[in-house]
C-alpha cells in the first residue's frame, strides 16, 4: 500500500492506541511520539503505551520524555474492561511478539524496521522497512509522503533525530538514503541532543561494556587471505565478543574501542536483541569493508549494512542457529577471509565456460545533464541508494539513473556510444528510493525525477555473464584498491570483446536490465 493512503487511513479511526515494545528505547519512543503528534494535529486523541515488567528508568529516556512532553504510559492490561481499541499501531516492533505484549484490537497496523518474524502474517496496511536504520526513518518517510514537515514542530524533529541517532550507533551505521535524509533535514534542539547523548550510560551499562571488552577473543587472519598477504598492513587480527542485552548504542562504543587495538583490523560485537542478536562491525582497511563483513555474517539469518568502515546487522531466531553465537561468529569471520573468491581484473581469468551472451533490454532509462542541475556551476551532492557522491557540473558529464534508482556519472563521449536520447520517460515507480540532489553550499534540494530525460541503449553491444555461486571480491581494471563485492546469485560479466574488463552486477538489477541474445 502506498504510504500516503496509509496515513490518511489512520484518520478514519477515533479510538487509536500506539504501542511500543517492552522497556522502549529512544527509537520506539520517538516513533510513537511523532505519530501521536501527527494524529493530534489532525484532531485525534491517541494513547501511547508500552507493557512489560519494567517501567522506563534510563536517565536519557526520562530526560527525553520530560523535556519533549511525551505522554507515554506503562500499561500491562489494555483490555482489562473487555474493551478493544478500534486501531492498535505497534511501532518499532511486531504485534504479538514476546517483547511487545499481546493486546487485542479490532484492527492492527505494524510500523517497523526489523525483519519479519517467520510464519507471522503481516497485518493489512502495515509498513515494514527491514533495511532502514531506525523506525524513526520509517515514520519520517510516511510524513514526507503526506507533506507533513517535521520541522514545523521542533520537538518531533528532535525526537526523530535522537531515535535515529541511537538506533544507528551515533549515526555510524546509517545505510539508506532516508536515514541520511532524516539526519540532514531535522532541525533538532541541539542543546537537548547534546544533553541526551552525554547522559547515555548508567553504571550498569558501563559494567556491560567492561565485561564485553574483557571477554573479547582474537583470531589471526588465515594464511592466504587477501589481508594476510599484504605486508603493508600492520593489523592482522579479527576481534569478536558478546555483550549482555543492551541498547545497540553500547555495541558501537565497544566496537569503536576494539578497532583501536594495535593488531585488530576488524571486529564484531553482538548482544541478544529482538529474538535474535544485534551485531556491530568495525573495519579499518580497504581489504575488509564493514557492510560486506556484516552481510556475510548474517547471511541466511538476517541482514546487515552501513558505511565502508562502520556497519551493523541482525541475526534472527536464536534457536535456529546451528551452534553457540560466539562459535557461529568466529566461523563466519574465518569463512569471510577464506571462502570468497578474490579476482583481480586483467590478472585473473575466472571460468566463463558456462557463460551466456546477454544484451541490454530495450527499456527507457533516465539521464540528467549535470550542467542543467546546477547552471551556476556549484557542486552537486547526489543522495542515492549506494551512498552520497559529489560531482562538479560539466557539459561533458551526465548522471545516469538505472531501473531501481541507482545513480552513476557518465562522460558524454561514453554516453553517446552506449545510449541514444528518446521520447518517453523512465518508469520511476520501480525506484527503491527516488534519488535526490542538493546543489551548492545551501544544499538546495532537487528531485532527479523532475529533471530526467529518457534514453535507450544503442547498438547491439553484448556481454558475457555467469551467475556467481560463491561470494566474490573483484578488483576492477579502474580501481585496484577498492573491491566490488558479489553475493551468491549476483553476476560477474565482461564485454564480449574484452575479457579483462570484469565487473559485478547485482542479481535483481541484472534480471531487470539484461536479456539473452
């Protein structure tokens, strides 16, 4: 369901309850509070509750609730009189899970960013964005779709920013454009955020940090791995540890400390979290990218993402893990260094004996001349799925926008060889996230979809491609320092006329873009 109809649909109910998970954290409180304010602005009187054995006691949470005037109640029996609310909205959690409290309601909607519980039906109209760094970002996106400006209410902007801050370990594990946009857009109360950030640890949490650091284990990189073969790197070990159940923010403090150890090039910290485990990953070398390590560790049991050197993820369903969590992480770290294929384009020649020929489908793609986006010559900051990039406007540089909204610069000479402008417009409904541009020092926002022109692939250039059956690190001809990472189901390809020009194409993008010859 589209997000705008969802928020409009909420206004058709009168008796609305918003529920956070037990012992709610900043993200849950921020999400519920912001949704309450939206409903109140539209004439509703929602209730905001949470259940569980303990009432909120962390100092930063109490300050947040007091300073922002958040009305949230600890309720263990919402239905004590046999009454059911018309609508129950669970935020930052899934209705009926063990850490939520099972309240009955005539209608239920889930707004969350965690992975779906196995075998649980998703209530109609729910919005669950598993790859988002916080539920606050999901709420922010809902607001954007209804033109509700969070900066009209600084308390809402401050709450959502703090929820994002805490759930992404001080903004270090942000992995989606919406997370980044909330970070950059929110006009938050700086003094309050500074107070909250510096009132974050209790004595008990300090003990959790110390205990986890004391329990840390170290593993030398296996012989023959890409990193162990590089004598220029003094850091030659992985570190990993487990913490008691705690806020994700504590994991970041622990991993930020471990990565500073002289021989540690990468580290993983985990703790029990939402019927599974939360992990925090840090790296400090080009040979190991944090989101790749996080994705490898969680593969088959969850997911992960983040920046090149800071990432996080979740491992779900403790009971289904084949072994103890520490043994599981140790094995996955070892496998990350030994099992992926490592390919250097121009030097290595992977097996293409079973490869097939493909060509670009006859589909309309989008492009934008950079000079048109910034006629005054100011730098263009592009916000997109893969991250943020900055380009200087130039008549010889275009921006190509792919089928799912991926953006990459292309020189005019190469564009004219590969594409031809055409009538019609690309299908922007398939974009995972509409790419945006911010121009100049004022960062004036522009939606690329408002500037897109259509083009089609020209000529009949063919590629040879084969599906990957193993994780692969590929160093391309044009970048022998930063690798491309492919997972099982992605494709490795090269132009039919040049076996050295190797690259990796994501499986979903390949299916949308190419067809057999």
